[in-house]
C-alpha cells in the first residue's frame, strides 16, 4: 500500500497549511496519540503499529527541522547575513525565500540573455547598491556558487523539497523558473556544460522537466516559419517618394556641377593643352583640401564627448540603415540565422519597443508596461495551448489554486470565499498564480533581450526612447476608417433610440393628460432674441427648474426689470434662486398695483418730514434730528430755547430730547 510521509501522518506541512516548528509537532503528536493509543483501541489489531508509526513520524519531523535550520544558516551565511530566531522557529518559509534570493543573485550578477559589457558593469553596481542581498560580495558569491558544490547540492536535498512543499503555489512556480534559469546561466558560462549535481536536482523537482518542455514548445513556435512563404532574396525594394526626390535632386545637382566644371576647364585651357588641365587640377586639389579642413573643424565642435557610446547626429541614410539593422535583429536569430514567424516577429517587436537600450539603462522587472505585455503574451500562449493536453498540464503549475473549507476537512462548514494563502481576505479569485514574464521575454525575444540585477533591456540603439504598449501596434488606414465609420454608426443608432424613446414617452403623456397644451403662436425675431437673453440669464445663474419656470411665466416687463436689476446674481449672492424670487415678487407688485414694494429713495417729493424733537440750527439753518446735541453741519451746540419741528421756542412742546437748564 501507500506509505505516508511524516508530515502526512501528523497532518503538518503542505502548501495549504504552511511551515511548522517543534511546538506544532508536539501538539499534533499529543492530539493524535490520544486517539491512536493501543489502550484506547483494544479491538484494532494494527493499533500498536499505527502508534509506533506516529512516534517515528514525530522524530523524523524533529530531525528534519534541524536539517532545515542548518541549510537556512548556510544560505544566509553565503549571502553575508545572519539567521534570526524568528526565521529559525519555523524554518520552511525562510529557507525557501533564501533559496530564491540566492538564485536571483547569481542570475542577476552573471546576466541572462544578451548582456554587453557596459550593462554587466552597471549590474555589478546595482547589486552592490541593493539592500535585498544583505552585504554580499560579488566575487565571494560567484566563487561559492560556481567553484564549490555545497550550495548546489543543497537544492537537491530533502529539506529543500520540504520547504518547496510548504510554500504557496505562486512561490513554487517562481522557484521553478529561477532554478531553470540558473541552470541555463551555468551552461552558458561553461560552454553548454553543467555540474553533476543538476541531475539530482531534476530528480528532486520533477516539475522542472514540465516547465522546460513548455519553454521548448514556445521557442519552437517562435522560430517555426515553415508555413510562411520565404521572402525573395533579391527582391527590389520600393523607394519612398522622398528618397526618389532626394536622389533625383542629387543627380541634377551632380549634372549641373559637372557642366560647370567642364566649362571652367575649357576656360582654363582653351586650346585643350595639358598645361591648362594641370593648372585646373592643382586648383581643384587646393579647394578640396580647404573643404576638408573646414569639415574637420566643424566636426571637432561636436565630437568632444569622452563617452564611447555617444551618438552623433546622422543623416537620413544612416537612420535608414539603423532601422534596417534593427528590423533584421528583430526578425533573425543572431547565432543560428533563423527567421522568426509572424507571431514571433509581432511579440519580438513589441518587447523591443517597450524596453530601453542595453547601452543606456535597464527597466525594472516590476514595471507596469512589462507586466501588461507579459500578461498579454501569456494569455496568447494559454489560448494557443487550448486542446493540447501536454501543454495544459504544464500550465497547471501556474494556475491559481482555490481553497475551500473542504480542503482543510471542514465539510460541515459553509462555503467561504476562495482566497489563496498569504492574500488578504476579500481578494477576488485569480486565474493565474504566477506569470513568468522574465522567462517569456528571454524565450520569445532570444538574442534580443538581456536581464541583470539592474533590470531588463533590449538590443536597441543608444538613446532609444521607449514606447508604451498602446503605441506598439498601429492599425492600418483601412481599419482606422472602418473603426471610425462603425463608431459613427453606433453613435447615430444610439441617438435614434433615445429620440424614439423620448417620443414614445411624450406621446404617452399627451394621451394620458386631460387637456392638451395649446400650440404656441409664431414669435417675431425680437421676441426670440428676448427669450434667448432670458435663457442665457437662467443658464449663467444656474437657476433651478421651479424658479426658471416662474421667471418664464412672468410678463415681459417683469422679466426685463429682473434682468436689469443685475445680471451676475450667482456671484453677488449666496442663494441665487432666493434673490431672483424676491425680485420677481417685488416687480410683480409694482407692475400689478402701480407701486413698488419699497419706496424709491432716488426720487424726492419736495416736502420735508419733521418728527417730534427735531430742530433747526440757529447758525446755518440745517435740519437736525432730535437725538443730536450739536449741529451735524457746523458743530454748533443746541441751545435750550432752540425751536423744534420748524416752529418757535414758545410754540414747541418739551420732549425727552430737550436739554434741561441747570
């Protein structure tokens, strides 16, 4: 029968449960020993064997924990770090993370794909600046990895497989990609030769063979152009109109120059003697030497950069040659000379467009454009693999696993949202757990892309400006016109449906109404202009529907008065609707009753109104209110016998404002 491992016996480890420590082993052994003890199961003859197997499994797990801690300390020490007590308590997750870190460091320092010397120097500097590799030295890391076998043999050991089994699925897929790329880097460094520890690693991780099969299938699809017609070798290239014009102009210019030179030669030697021809040739040599000196002096002004990768301004012929060379690099394999198929050329051109030049810098692997392009390429490969059982089996390594209560043995619990381990609750389920973007770029764009610790780059000319993914593909003119025409048709159809819907609603309202609104008479141009001004006033002041309807229902005189009182109501008032309503009420009262709601203070009726206690100044005769003790005009103090209400002192009556004599 099937023999269960120690982790399966104690129900510890696995991708769904994660790592474990001594406390977890003791707790699991204590719980299971109570149920499997022979004294509690006297009727089961195999109970003693099961209990003995339980004790052996606990010992195996404790011994495995010691081996995993030793492997973790070895990896961290090789990177220049030190393992913390938190890492050693449950070492599976930390061991797996440090193993991935080691593979990334080796691949990033050595370089993958096409890496020129300037990019390799920048990779060394980026590795030294990075803080994720502890205080690791490049030379010591390379010597530990390539010259010794302890680190490589560690990847073929059982502690590494246990850590792999306890990791989430997305981390396992990333580990397989890193391990395979490390083998490719070693083969490239030692002329297609690898060390003897790699077959043991392949046996420890058989999933690695499936991933290598998928890489080979994608590579074969990229360079398989057998179903496409081969381009003719000596096919005449069509020249552009600008090129033809420039060549014709240069030919015309050469003809004119030759005619002028021939005429000058005849003038120098009318008789056609050799002496005149020699004198002409000496003049031409002097002129050519002066031109060369002038050209050298002009070029020296611009060729003062010490940078060997400095690019100077080139002519159109050089630009055309650069474009032709870049297109040839995209379409052709640099070592084998294979020509990529149409599918491969499409994706290789897109990868080359979004990546910077290898002589300038590298783009981060977490860039948004790199993610977009890699996910689009991965979806295309997934569609291509539909129906192929072998390739779909490999894609299962990268599909997201959906956990349910049944996975943990909780059949009686209600179904909960499926969330992968390590993600936040409420995260929507994903289709893919990991997308191998770096591997896709290295396989599809083989000979064109390089990856180092600095980032990713392509074999583009120096100073190349990257393009976003949206501009990598341009639609043809016919497709553009077709898409525009379809867009216009869709917009026209939408407007027609809206009109029909509105028309039907209006007809239903008219049918259900008791009385129909009479048809308004035709208006003259002056009334139309007045209505346009009113609508502009309503729109500028943002009046609501009720206020606007009330203003429209007013008479023309009231509307004119409301507008004349002030146009920018919204700027001068906090509530424009309330101000307009108050204006309408005021002017409606004045128009209907023949008077205004408030007296017009600008008009003077001619008669003075005196109230009780008012007085006239004896000096200037100004009218002062009763509360004033001195004249507001000449500051004369009011006398006790000052006349009030415009009368004499005897005829006036005393008031509370009068000043009593001492």
